[in-house]
C-alpha cells in the first residue's frame, strides 16, 4: 500500500516542483526545469532531479541539420507523438529498461533546439514531456 501511495504521489510532487522553476541554456537555446534540480555540463548542458528520476539535456543545432536529427531518432525506435509547424515531439524506450526519453526538436531558424528528458517511471511521463516542451531558442 505504501509503495502504491508513493508511486501515485510522485507525479504530484514533480508537477508541484515545476511551480518554482529556473531556466538553463546553452549559447542558443533554453529549457525550464524545477528550481531544485542540479545543473550539469556532462554530455552537454542539462539538469537532473535529486533522485535522478528525471534528467534533461539541451542542445542547439543548425536548422539545416533538422532532417538528419529526426532520422537518427527514428532509427533508434523513437515514436512521433506530435509533429506540427513549430516542433516535433518524440518518445523512445531506453534499451531493455523501463526508462524512456522524450525529445522535442524545434523547427526554428537559423538555429533549432533539442531537449531530451529521460524518466524512470511511467508516472513521470507527463512531467518529462512538460519539461521537454519548454525548450525554445534564446531571443
């Protein structure tokens, strides 16, 4: 019973944590994460929850590289969740584990932005998507 309660409570805590946020950015893009997340420069610009149940990475790319970025994600079994004139949202399982990753690629020019948020439990999927969808170019 306690485990069930904690699993149901986790998304609420993660969403509540988004009430206080901070932005992290590389030289051309930014993403909004909960203010209590630790920032990291390992593997690019990113941040993670204290328990590492959610981890975000941010990358900018030349708009001309957008097709190859999408193709490489699709080759790794990513599923398109949304594709519109401003962005594409994809989700991908992380090989043999229950972990998944949500990607958002902006269709902005001259620079596109890619956010990826890895999450460890299905209950965190909506929070991961919300964080990834906050990606945008710096003005």
